[in-house]
C-alpha cells in the first residue's frame, strides 16, 4: 500500500516553497507537487524591487533561487499538476494529471490565482459533462463526440490522445497559435467560447453565437479555480477563505499566497507560506497525539 504523507504542499511558487521549508524544519513526512520551473508569474516580472534582501533584479532570477531549494534541501518533489483534491475524514486524496493519486493527512494549497476567467456557467453545469482530466474520463466518451477547449501545449497532446478514443474531437483553439492536426477526426475551431448552455439534459457550448453540441467537454488550461480543484472549499470573491492560522473551512486544508487574496506580492506569499507550513505541521502534531 502507498504511504500517506503528513503534509502535501501543492504549488511550487513563492508561497508553496516557503511552506515546504517549514515542513522540513518541523521534520514532517511531506511532498511538494507542482512544476519544477516554479512560478510562471514570477518569471514574468521584469524587475523586482520590493522583496526584502533582493536588490533590483529579474523575477526570473528570484524564481530560480526559490526553486533551487528543491535540490538544496533534497525535497520530496513531484513535477506534475494536481487535477483534483478529494476530502475524506482525516485524509485527502490528491489526484494527479496522469490519474494516479497521492494521499496526505493535511494539504497546503498554494496554487496562485487564475488570471484567465472561466467560461460562463462552467461551474453551474459541471455535472452535465465537463471534465478537466482526459486520462481519468476519456473512456466515458468512447465512440462519442467531444470538445476540447484547449489553452496550452498539453491540450494539443491530449486532443491527439482523445481522438484515438472518441469518434470526433472539436478543438476550440485558445492557445493563440495556429494549429493544424492533420487528422480527419479533429476539427479545429478558432472561436471563443462565451458560455455553456443547457438544452434539456444536453450541454451546449456557445461559440460567439454558434452553438456546438458534444457528448463531453474537456477544459484544459494551466490552472483551475479553487472550487474546481477542491470541491467544498469556501471561496469569497474569488479567493479561498482562511482563518488566522490559514486553515480553510475544510479541516486540515490550509491555503496561502495569491490564492487567498490581495495584495498579490512575493513578500506576502512567502510570509503566508511560512505560517501555513507551520500551521499544517502543528495540525499533524495534534493529530498524532490523539
Ligand atoms: C508580470 C508580473 C509582475 C510581477 N511583479 C511583482 C513584483 O515586482 N513584486 C511583487 O512582490 N510581486 C510581483 N508579482 C506578483 C507575484 O509574482 C505573485 O504575488 C507571487 O508569485 C504569488 O506567489 P504564489 O506562490 O501565491 O503563486 P504563484 O507564483 O502563482 O505560484 C503558484 C504555483 O502553483 C502551481 N500550480 C498551479 N496550479 C497547480 C496545480 N493544479 N497543481 C500543481 N501546481 C499548481 C503553479 O505552477 C505555480 O508553481 C508580479 C506578477 C506578475 C504577473
């Protein structure tokens, strides 16, 4: 049987890596999950002038320094994305991009904020055939028609994979690149999705006024909204709600960084990550004393 970690930190940006440091200091059995490249946002900052001790240099350099701790402290790290987190009493099941799972008694969520807005009605009509994980759900659509709303490189590969299972794939191209799959099973649509609409039990996608009807829809982008990532987590005005210890409404689930609110700053993310790692460690120590 696979081991259950004390703590799983999700996200390799400033908040997640800072949380990881306290998990190391408190000697917890932990894992950090997220891309080895760290924070794309930080990478985009041309010049960082407001982070104490770091004098006027690029966000890229700071990001490299931050992610460098993975090697330096030999952190237990999985270079992948989390697809969904399921909450059970005293344990969380973390489903990864490839469909496999990791379990942990506590989770620190540090996945940043999603700058891309979701599609209108996406959350409302989730049970009518919207998915985020081709590996997990492709078999539901064997010989059926599906639509991929693809925002990244990964979505191109996943579309090719899905075209081998379903009878037809519509690829709504949100990648900002010209794409030609050269595959009769795949139709590329270069229109923006404006909303999901329900026609009886059937889900339709509104593409700038044209309605597309498919059996299932895969929304594939780099990050998901918090309520899609962790069903049941309390969100207020787009941010996860936490208490003074950075614990959410779900016992054992902590959150920090941009994900819990403004100002969106490196210093705030690092500070909150630090407290979050400590809060999660103390939660485990209390759990083990029970
Ligand atoms: C252009 C730009 C310039 C900026 N300049 C400054 C500045 O000068 N000074 C300043 O203080 N701040 C600046 N910021 C803001 C700063 O970058 C953020 O406040 C900070 O990076 C937030 O850290 P975070 O860890 O909360 O989130 P992020 O940095 O967004 O990190 C989130 C991490 O979670 C990972 N992740 C997301 N979803 C998943 C998932 N499902 N599974 C696993 N991992 C996941 C991401 O890949 C990433 O590693 C700037 C931001 C931008 C966009």
